[in-house]
C-alpha cells in the first residue's frame, strides 16, 4: 500500500527530487514551515482578536448579531475545510510544485485582499452591514481553507520521523505564537494612530496582510514534500472509503474533541481580552503589554514542550499544560484587579496553553499513521481537515458565545458598563476557559490511547509490510 518518494521519482520526474526516509529535515525547512504559520496568523488572528470588537464598536452591529456572524461563518468554514481536505487527498495530477505547496502560492494574494475587506466600513443600512459582514467573512474563511488545509496537511509528507514531526509542530506553534504576539502588540497601536477607526482598521489590516503574503511565499519556496502517496489506479480508494476510514480512527476523534474545548476556550480569551482591558482595567493599551509578556512565556512553554514530551509523553504533557492553564485563569478571576496581576496570570495561562498547542500538530501526524495502519488508507488531507472541522466548530462557538453573553448581560459599546456586563466579560475571560481546560484533562486522560509505545509499534509494523 505504501507508494512514496521512490514511486514519485520513477513516474513523476518533474516533481521535487525526493530523499530517502532516513534523510533529516534541514533547519531552514523547519524555519520556513514556522514562518508560514506566522503569515497565516497575521491574517487569521486579526479576525479572531479584533473583528468582533470592530463589528460592535465601528461597523455598528449589535453584539448578538455580530456573534451570529461568527457562528454561521465558522460552521461554513468547517465544511469548507472538509471539502478541501477531500479534494487535496484525491488529486489525480501532481505537478512539479507538489501535492500541497501550490495551494499556498496561489491563495496568498486573494487571502490578503479579503483580510483587508473584512475591516472596511461601508455606509450601508443595518441590514446591508449584516449582509456585508456575512459575505466578506465567509469569503475570507473559504479562501483560508483552500490555503491552510494543504499547508497543515504537509507535515506527514515532509517527514515520517516522529521526532522531526514533533519539531515541525513546535516550529509551527512558535510561528503561530509569534504571529499572535506581533498582532496583539502592534495592531491596535496602528489603528489608534488614526482619529477615525474606519480608516485605522483597514490600514492596519493592509500592513499585516502584506507581511502575511511575503511570509507565505517564503514558506512555499523553502519546504519540500518528501513522502507523497501515489496509489495505483486499480487500488485507488474512493472518497467514500476515505470517510469510512475516519470512523475507525479513534485517536483522531479524541484529539478533535479536546480541541473543540481548548480552541474554543483560547479564542474566547483572545476575543474578550480587548473588552476586559477597556472596560474592566480601563486601559485598552494593556492588551499590547499583556500580549508581549504572555507570548514570551508561551515561547518558553514551547521550548520546554519537547523536553516534557520525552520525559512523560505527549498525553501527560498535554494534560499538564491544561492544568496550569486552568489554575492561572481561576486565580485571575479572583485576584486580577489591576494591570500587573492581569499580565502575570495571563503569562501563566499562555505558558500552560503552549504545551497544549505545541503538541496538536504532532498528535494529528500520529493519527495519520494510525489511520493508515488501521485501514490501509493514507488520507492526510481528510484527517487534517476533519481535525480542523472541529477547530472551526470551536471557533464558531468562540465567536458566538462572547456576542451572545455580551448581549444578554447588557453590554453597551463605548460606555460605562453595568455590573452584569462586567461579570459577563470576566466570566468569558476566565471561567469559560478554566472549565474547558479541566474538561479536556478528564476526556484526554480517560480516552486517548495512542501512546509513544503504541506509535512505535505501528510504524514498525507498517515498515515491515
């Protein structure tokens, strides 16, 4: 069933010359892979962190409607991810650029343009603005799926070594955190340079979108696909077979489920932190300071994650990170009454979260191998898109819940908030993520069975087939 680089070299000489399975990834490839995630996060994080506030305070949408925009568009994105993953896995013609890389190149400019479009404020009626928000964010999400699903699916095609995949995962998470750090620290100061936020938001978005294009192209040029599956036509499995194979991939379901919890918690924090700083701490610029220090702690967590993984394994490293995160948010709920304490507890929370996020991509690569071992079918794109399907659902929830809670708690844009609105902001910022972190520990601890020992047995068996 295995048809990798040697098959490609004989039948598709135009594709990048593959290396043997024992070849190690070059450091520049790892850096380039991480750089791609910096670029993607320059574009994606703007929507996750600032678009809800832009919708409520600048575009003029009611908070509940703004939340509904996120709910509907992210569910749309989830199905887009699954569709794109299916298309990628069942490509019949693989050209010189490879199986995954062309998607990164051809979507870079359209994705950047839609990022800027999301932050435009047309002079429409309320109904017109609602339609505009739905249409532009759905278009962004669709193009983002076309670009990011192949990018994320590439790790198993770059290397079959578990330690190298863990390194790729760490480099990718480092890139994601660096992108988040820069957007958190720099975006609002650029917006505030302009008296009119209707000008400031699109100008700031344009700066980040341009940088995102350059980083995506750099990533495209310096990463290689070494292990691309190419099955003979007589044995090529159908789309239906690929979906059936998912049902037998138990570890994939567990990883996807806990990501539904952790990504939802993480994105709610990102969306609400601007509100918390403005209306609880009464200083919106605290967001930049918090972002700088907390992302620094996240990098420290990323650096420690491979060490922790070698000592206690991926499973317990994941649970350990969630425990730190939950404790930090519960402490912040009761004691983060000023900017300094808020930043301190945010640093601890992001440090714990780094252990979680830095392992996600390595876990999914393991699930690809598990699925192939279990079913005989290798479906990187569908496995990855199934995983991102759950992540997009979590983002849908994360976008809807803040808008809903702000709406029912009596939030009023750019005004002194009531006690109920302040409690709603605090609950979103601390209680919601702490509760989901604890739930993740329970589910992952009891139901995830793909340990390092089991993974080595799976790889050894597949190599002997």
